[in-house]
C-alpha cells in the first residue's frame, strides 16, 4: 500500500512538471503548430486528472487506517476510467517520438526546449522523460500487482499469456486490464488452475 501511494505521489509530481512547465509553456507553444502541440502532449492533462482522483482515493483509504492492506477495490474502480485515457496516450507515443525527432530541425523549438529543461524544476530530466511517464506508470502498477504489493483480503495473480490481472477474494474473479490492449473488466469464473 505504501509503495503504491508513494510511487503515485511521485508520479503526480512529475506529471505536474510536464503539464505546468512544458505543456503550458507559452514560449514552447509559439514554436509549434496546434497539431504538433497536441501530438506532443496528447491527453496528458486528462491522464493526470484521473491519476489525481486515484491518488485521493488511495489517501482516503490510508486515512481510514495505517494498517490497511486492501486496495484492490480502488484499483478495480479506477481501471475503467484509466482505459479511455491511457490507450490513446500510449497509442500516440510513436507519433510523439517521431515528432520529437522531426522537431530537432526546428531551432526555435530546440532553443526553447533546452531553456525549459535547464530549469531546476526538471531535476535534469528531459521533456521526453516526462512524456513517457504515463506508459511507465501503467507498467509499474502491473509490476506492483505481480509482486503482490496489493495482497490482503484479495489475492492477485498475474497471467502473462493473457495480459490480465486476476483478483479474487470473497467475490467472483474479475479481469482487470492494466495494459493498453484490452478494454473494460468482465465478471468471469476463475481459470481452472487459478486456485
């Protein structure tokens, strides 16, 4: 639980830098067309808003009791909200990367970007490192589930071949998609070998 909350807080601080420092930069916007700006940042502000709600719910659970170990219901609640935000963001990443390479030919962009990246708020991180954060976060949550950070009343098992996390407990098994390829979660009986 603490690992999840701590890493989510760190993720949100970094997203805040991406949005307030780079996305909102007037100097950077002036070097880009509206289309380029959208391709570069996609829906990162919506991703951050969803992550803020997720973080608030985690903090509320922690406030109930420091000994709380069950957060699976919070993950289940937020997965359907993450999907329509993270899938377009991750899908856009190849266009984002290609655009960043192309923009290296734009002197105004490069100059503006270097100035922004030198700011201490970036802690020597490049714009690219901030833009990859949502993809890294999804894989980090998956990893936390794999190693059992969320273990408690609910039991988590990773089924790599299918790309799902199965969550069991007193309720029926549910599939939760944390990878950008699957859509919403479905109620299903557990796989035969999951017990």
